């Protein structure tokens, strides 16, 4: 996705809107997305190698990793909230440009109490077909599953021993129960991620780490032999993905 | 929906420019199909090759003119025939020496919406202008020397004036030729199929077509949408590269030969599913003569190889094993993506010359 949207930061708090803050240094704040499996870094150079051990005992490859976050907010230590104007970001491990996003051009330097965002889209934002850049990126969910967009696309192959590798498609969407296709039951699976205190320094770079192994083990130990492909229409699998997503993100500490 | 060409006369602007070389051109704005406008981001028009009526007219003439080939017997349109969705019926095309190449000619339409900007089956060409350079000099295709081609055009009784009108007094060279051809190619827009009309609320789908759409979108049946788009991505391609399980080993490495990365071996660009009725045979090597052969491949014919795409999830079973009814309905749905208006558009045929 080459299309870039200009970034701005909105001060949500009105307390200080009218005050002159010209003496507060600001920075162009960049956010980098890092990826790991256990203690090993995962990058586009590692795609396709069946090498990552799961808690359940398989080894897997990461051949495609894309995910979406939305509603990103920075909370200053003094309580002010900075809402990133860009409503969502689509990250793609194979496109390095997508892994460094701008959170704003005039972000005050200083101490912040938290950064939070939604992994995926809350229902209010998960509107079918309304985001041209995501449509162009082929990020849609079929109408028969409630429409809207994917939250996560993690594809690869896995092996339990030396047999021919099998495919897996760990795709996370809003859970849809199609037991009765005429009465689809939808359940939100997007979740809020809250990362604790951090500092915005003048160099203006933050880094978040996605721990890929967590998708397969915490708290639910994922059995790829049971759940590997066709997970989009699997209501129970979607709920387990949401559970496991809770521990996936943390601040990156090199 | 009748596509119209919208011309914006900018002669005053260009005429008043400081450069005496600047031609008085008419800016050309694509009329974007309604469903593209609604669902997709804007097409790619390079800043250094803005579209003009004069550039498009020149590009169209060049596209259909064998003057670009080494022995002046073959035009771009010899392999990219308008009546075949700008592809051709042969499995692989013959060059000017009568020797076949090793790839099927890709259809040409909606190329301005290829946001990856990688063209050809293997993605070796970056940018539409760049893409047009290679076939002219390829020994297996038009086998021409670009300097000789440029000289030929410069000595032609009509081309110098056409280049002057499109690009000013710059010397005719390969760069101007491919810029003009790319401008013409960007006008080849297919966006008025039965399914587009369905999306616009103008027609209904038949029961088989509707079920075929469901097969296409159902992850437990066809699961075609992960690579081939959806009603919300009416390009009907992701323009990305996949190994779709054609072979267990490769005689053609595809993207892997371009990137040098063995993980890319056997990957080829996803073609659009528009106009399939006109663009047989199918796949990068034209191995399938019919659409049902293609469906059978995904249903029962998948071959495992280390780089097979994870989305080819049923490879262990040979494919997704569609029922005969689902296969037939999927075919019916795919035919709703045919755009007869595009196929018969007189603007896509060579002009009569005086």
C-alpha cells in the first residue's frame, strides 16, 4: 500500500488548548513496529523458514504478516490525551515502510503515562468497504461473515515432525457464528492494547514489539493440528485469538 | 455506463510557459468507473508523464504500429490483441523470428490501479513506462535496437509532428516512446461488467451467479478472495505474487529469478479475473485452455512445493474439492466479470490512417 495519509495529532484535552506552549519542545514522533518469536527477532529476511517452535510442539514459518491497529492515543503524564488523527494503520512485515509510522509532527517532548490503541477495528469503525486503501490492500472480510475488515493475517506452514509441511492461516476478524446463515451472530474481537509509561525524547522514535509466539500460547495453547486453516468462520477460534492477543504487544527493549 | 473521454484544454497554461519547447497539449483526465471511484484509491499517474490527448493518441498509434520491431512486422498489439482483452490466444507468443517465448501475454487493462507498480508475470518491470521498454529489444519478442527505432521514427513522415505535439521538441527516443505507450495503456479501463452493474444496483445476479459469488468468497469452499479481490476490491486481483501450486518443481522461477530469493521461486503476479472469457489460455505459461480447467486445478490439481502459498490451504488434499454444482456456479459468477463494452470499445482499436 503506497498511499500515505498525512498525519496530525489532535489535542483532545481542552484544558491547555488556549495556552501558549511555545516553550515546550516538540518532535516529529515516529513509531516503529518490531516483531519477535521468543528471544529471536523476526523480520522480512526470515520469511518462509519453518523454524519457530510453538508451545504445543510444532514448528512454523511466518510467510505473511499483516495487521491493523486503530484509535491510537498518547496520554501525557499531566493527563492530556493526544489522539493520533490517522484513524488506522495497516502494517505489513514485507513492506518496511509500513513498519515505521508517524504519530505527528508536533508531539511534545516529555513523559507520558501510556500509549493505547485498538488491535483491529471496534464495531463502530469496522464498516464494510468504506476504506479505499484497505479495499485496495485486499483486506476485506466477506459479507457472509459480517463484512468489514481483517485485523490480522498471519500465514505460513507448520510441521509436527518431518512430514510434509501443512499450511496455516491465522486470520483474525470479528467473530461470526454462521450456524444459521440467515441470523448471523457477530461478536467483537478487537481489543484495546495499553502500554505503560514512556518518554518522548527529542529524537522522536518509539518502538513497539509484537511477540508472535504469544498468539499461540498465552493463555490458550494453540494446537495447529486442530486449528490451522479456515479459521475466519470459526467462532471459537476467533475468541481464542482475542484471548491470546492480550499479551502480544509490549514496548520494544533492545 | 458510457465511458467518456474528458478533455481539459490547457493550451493557455502551456502556451504561456517560459519554455518555448513546451507543447500546447490538452490534459486528459481519466473517467474512473463508479465502482473504482467508490472502493479504490486513485490510479497511479506518474508526475513525469502526465496524460495528454496528444500523448495518448501517439501512444495508441505506436501500440498498433509494427515500426517498433526489428523487421517492422510486429506491433505490441500482435500479442496484446484488443479482441482478446489485450492478450492473445496462443499459449506463448511468437516473436518476429517465429520463435515462441516462454510466457503467455498478460491482458492489459486497469494497469493504472497496479499500486505495487510491478509489472509482467514475474514483476521484473517497475513502472508501466519501464515495462514497455523491454519487449521492443527482447530478442524473443520484437528484437529491435532502440536507437534504430528512434531513428526510424524521426525519419517518418508523420511521427515527428506527433511527438512534437505530445512532448515538444525533445529528440525522439525510447523514453518518449514508452511514455506515450504507457499513457495509452492507462486509458484501457475495464469497469462495466455485469458484476459492476450489479454493484451499481442496475441488474440482479442469477441464482447460479449468486452461489458462484458465495463459493468465491467462502473460506471453506473456493476461498478465491484472498488473492483475487472481492466486491470491495473490484480490480479482482491483489496484484501480488503467489505460488498457486501449479508444479512440484519449477522450469520457470518467476519472481524468484528476478529477486534472486529462493523463497520467491514459482511465484507469479495474480492476474485480474475480469474479461476471462476473452483472455484464454490461462496462467503464466498458458497451460489451461478453459476456465473449467483452472477451476479443476484449484479443486483437485494443487501440487506441493516449498514455496507454495499458505493460502493454497488444501494442497495436502490436492485442492478444495468443489462439488460439480459449485464449480459450475463459480464459472457462472466469473463470467459476470466479463466487460463486453471494454471488449468492443472502438477507442481501443487502431485508427484508420489517411
